C-alpha cells in the first residue's frame, strides 16, 4: 500500500467512480427491463441522471451544478474529513489501529485504552515500531492557537499522525498534498493546516454533525488568543479546571513573553524588522487582553465544576458552557 496520501486519495476517488458507474448501469438496465415488460418504449427512457444515482463520487473541484448534488464530495471535503478523523484519533474517539470507535463514553481508563491500541497495532501493516504508536491526548484538551505554543498543539499532533501512520520519508509530501487540497492559503503547508484549524475546521464539524458537535471549541474570541477542542465524551467535572490551569494560564504567560520580545525588537530593531515587530506587538496585546478576559470567565466555571448529563443531549449540554465555547449559529 502506498504511503502517499495523494495515491490513496486517487485510489479512493476511482473506487467511488467505479461504484457510481456500476450502480448507474444497473439502474438503467432495470429501467430497460420494466419498459420492455410494460411496453413503454415510446413514453419513457431508461436513462438515469447523474444526480439521481445515490452513491458518492469524489470530484476534485465540482462545478456549480455538481456542488448542488447531495452525492458529490470535493477533494477539499475528503481531506477535511481525513483531518477530522485525525482529530478524533488525537482526542480518543478513534484509533488508526482499531476498527470502529475507540471510546464514546463511560470511564476513561488510559491503561486499558493503550492495551487495546497495542493489541490492534499488531495486525496493522503500517505500524512502524521505530516510530512508535499514535496515542490519544492525555486530557482530551487539544489547543488550537496561531502558533505552536503547546507540546500537544493541534498542528504538531497532525504532523505526528502523518509521520507515524504514513511514514517519516513521505511526511513533507503528504503535508503538501493536504495543504494543496485545503487551498494553500498560507506561507507553508503547516501554516495552511493551522489556518484551516483556526478558521474552518469547526464550521465543517458543525455541518457534519448538524450543529450537535462532539468536539467542543472553547474559544476566547476573534483575536485567536486561545482556542481548544474538548471531546464531549471525555469531559468530566475537572475538565474546565484543567483547561484553565494547564492551558489558559500557560497561554497568558507565553503571550506576555512574546509581547515583551516584540516590543523590545520594535524599539531596538531597524527597518522592516522594526515595523514587523511593532505590528506583531499590537496583535499580541489584543490577544493577551482577550485571553485575560477569558480567564476570568473560565475561572468562574472551573469553580462550579459543572457536571453534564449526556442523556440531555448535545444542545442542552453545550448551552451550559455559555460564552466559553464558540456560539453555534
């Protein structure tokens, strides 16, 4: 099996097209049979329109008419789905070594989860012991920020997934293909992927889950000062306290450090360096103010230690988070 995501995408695209063509041919043959049986040759045609064939096709860039069809997926959509799966593996919903769901409720037992993953990896031809296993995040809190401030930063973990599952020697080519599929809006493949997570991932997630998300986006605001994804089924009464102490507080400190460095460069630098540092300082100042205000809101909810009842449904439980999470429109 190829270790290139591009090759796997093309094979999947062809398999979808083959299924589409076969189903369309089958439906048209059935139409011919019934037309002959009932003598309707002058009234009906056996032809079936593409839009009426109910299996998916993958089209790199669908035209306007194709975008309206329910059973057409774009290349970007397929890669967005792959990234969503990666996030699920990061948060513990899935594992690349285990079929189906890895965890979707109950008591999280890290040792049992690891044992299950290790057992599943034994039968995977893509598992490379030299690279190690790809394991779920320890606390199911996945920071989504505009720079790699945390060791479990979402882009760093994406890079880790691609390296461990597809191989170290194909890492850069695979990241380029992902970035190209997303639209290449950035300075580098990693930057493109980061911008997708910051700006578009949650929109796609809400669309997929019909505004009943299983990954919740805790969001400080429009300045992208701090964001983090939390897996609903691993939430407990201490999750927000961990979010506050291990992430929000750490982000405040990092932003203060970055701001001090930018201000110093803005004062002592020369030319373009000085101008760039000044602009960065303004951005960091806004982000720090945003995160400071967010910390106050998180502090209150952390003290409450709010429980969730999953029987109430996602909509009711999401509303309990108030303005800590991104509003669902």
